[in-house]
């Protein structure tokens, strides 16, 4: 479920050219999670509040100032992560597995974590269904979308909140330091395979779910960290997709009189194929 959800949302992230926001938000929620634990509150309460606040601040800073989104993400999220590390090193009362949140621990998933993952999946699916056209319009042509009456700021804010929810739900399974790859890798793999947007969504979701399941299953036999193994399988999936795209570009196949011809896809000045 985590892999499929990350793959689905990752398509919109890379099309926006904001692959770094997943990395940033995954670090940001860490500070809120630590604060919640120290004050004996539910771990997800602090993570949700801190994640939503970070997403809102990033959008507002980049929108209302000369600072670009990547710089805003760097400042806000790194500071949030630093707060968590600072509290751990000063209070010395953090008994929950530090490595589990940072790198993921599939064996540490509780019923509460599973419920959170299901909620994140449902929220993401509903968001894509109801905001698909407005989100796509905002991604590709924000100014024209505004002219047509699309409230782009609201769409971007909701998207950031949905992303923060997915990040928070996934942190126990994959870990905050590895989650960015789980968000981006399936989407860029799908982008290598097709130029069709709807196929890209389908491929990214399937690749995300498949690599996550395969990586988790392999980690059992390899006795390795589940989060790291899942990310490595995602990287392997990207490598295979990149190789396929390269071969498809280099060698072109088509039909002539019932026979298939495969030839090197070299271009002349007039863009002619030579057999």
C-alpha cells in the first residue's frame, strides 16, 4: 500500500519539478514526531501538525517572497529535522527505536500504523479523483489555470497536505531518510516507459507496489533493513526502465507487409530511417 500510494503521488511531484519536496517533508515530520514522544502524546499528532505546518510555510514563503521553493524547503525542513535531533541529544529520554523512524522497520508496524497507511491511501485516491483536472492544469500552466478560474493556491496547498499525510503514514515502514526515493523512483521509471499521462500513473503505481513488495520480501531472506532494500529495488526498477528506454530509442521496430523490421534508430538531417 505504501509503495503504490507513493508511486501514485510521485507522478505529480516529478511533473511539478519538485522531487525535493518529498525529501524535505520526510525530514520535517521527524521533528514533530520526536516532540510528541517527549511530551507523551501520540506520535502521529505531532508528525501531522508539524508536517502540515512545514508544507504551509514552504508554500507561503515561496509564494510571497523572492525565495524559490527549493531554498524554502531547504531552510524549513532542515531546521525541523535539526529540532528533532537536538531534542534527542539533549533530553536523552527517547526510548523509541531511533533507527526505525530514520530507516524504517517493517517488523515495528503496529495496527495504528496500518490504519494510518490505509487512511493515507484513501485520502490520496480521493484527492486524485476529485482534483485531477485542476491539479494537472496547475502543474502544466499555472497562469492560464488562474485565468480560467482555477484556485491554484488552494490546489497547491491541498496537494502539499496530502503529500505530508503520505509521508507521515510511510515513515514507519520505509523511514524518513529513504522515503524520498520511494516517492520519486517509481514515477521517473514510469516516465521512462511512456509519454502518456494516464499510463504513467498506472505504471508508477504498479512499479511502486511491486518494488516495495519485492524489496520487503527480499529483506526477509537477506536479513537486511526493509526500508533500504525497498529503495534499492526501486533503484533497480529505474535502471531497467532507463535501459529499456535507451534500447527503444536506439532500435526501432515496425511492420512491413506482415513482417517485422528492427533497425538502428539513427536520424539524418531529414529525419529519415535507413534500413
